[in-house]
């Protein structure tokens, strides 16, 4: 592998939006920074906006939530999401 090749998956940031890419031009999550009077809020969602991951006070927390969602989907891709984003195998905390 050439040292000039870009590694995937990875995060890229452009202006107020960070995207998690699994390949060139293949974003699956995005985090939008929304400026508020008291600071910023970070809105994490699937790139196609079909699945809201959540609202966070820091970009780091938003990225961690996306990472957990990515792992969950890869462990059981056939699991359907039911109410409040919980999959049937998940327990309420």
C-alpha cells in the first residue's frame, strides 16, 4: 500500500459538517455543527438523513455515538430498529 493512499474508514470535516466515510465518496454519517448563543450543538445523522443519531454538546460525543451505531449495524445488519432507535436485542438503560 502506498503511503499516499487515504485510509478508510475515516472522518473528514468541511466547514460546519463532518462526514464519516467508508470509502471515497461513500459517507454514511454526518455531523452538522449548529451555532447557538451559548456554544455549539452537534446534530448527528445518517448521511441520507433517514436516521437521526442524536444531538450532542461536543463533536467528540457525536462521533462516538455514530461509531456505536456503526458497530451495532455491522454486528446485526438484519435487526430492525423499533421505537426510539432501539433494536429488539437492546435493553433499556
